[in-house]
C-alpha cells in the first residue's frame, strides 16, 4: 500500500456524520468536502504523511501492516481506532480510521517521549511485505513525517478532538 496518508483532527460531529453515510460514500466525503475545508481553513488540524504512513505504522507496531495495532498506544497512530472504511474486499480502495479524544491524548503523550533510536529499532523490524527497500533514506523520510505529526497530535489532544487517518489507494 503505497498511497498518500493524511491525518485530520476533527470534532465528534464529523465522525458521527461519516458513520451516518453509506460505506461507499465515505471516501468521497473525505476527498471532496473534508480535505478542501481542512486544508484551507484548518491547516493546524491536518498532518500530511505522504507515503511514509506505511513505514510509520509498521515501525510503531510489530513490523506488519495490520489493523491489530500491536504496541499500543503508539501502534494506534495510523491504523488504530475504529475502522470507518476498509474491509479488504469490496471497500479496499481507501482507508479511514478514527481515534477518539482519550486515545488521541494517550498517543500524543507517548509520541512526545518517542526517540529516533526507538523508532529506528522498530523500523529495522519491518517485515518483508513492506513495498519499499528498507534503507537509511526511507527511515529518515518516515521519521521526519512522524516528527511533523507530533505537534498535530499535541494540538488535537489539547482541543479534545478525534483524529482521522485517511489513505487513498
């Protein structure tokens, strides 16, 4: 899965609205309404992860790409929380997960303590299903995107917001 990932810090009403939509309409809502609004009006509530989200998730969990999210709470940064879109079959062209404010707060606290050395140890454990060659450059690229997400999680936690992770395929 080498697609672009984005984090959004949203109020609970947005999560409720997404839940109320038919499954097939959820990615369209994200891409046509939420992205435009948040990138323009709420840049502090967005964090782009580019393609680094895959390595970030694997490095913070058990090295695999799974919704099981080993290594909680850091394992919840990307694929943790409620899966709002993705079933691996009919709905496999997009991913949407939602983390509630309490989980966001715990994630933010742990991200503050995460060191580059610990992240690298996790990166070195990434399994062979990772679509890129493991390299120092890829590790640095992934670490930089994760570092950029730390203030995002801090802000979301301080405001009591949910965090959505989205990725298009």
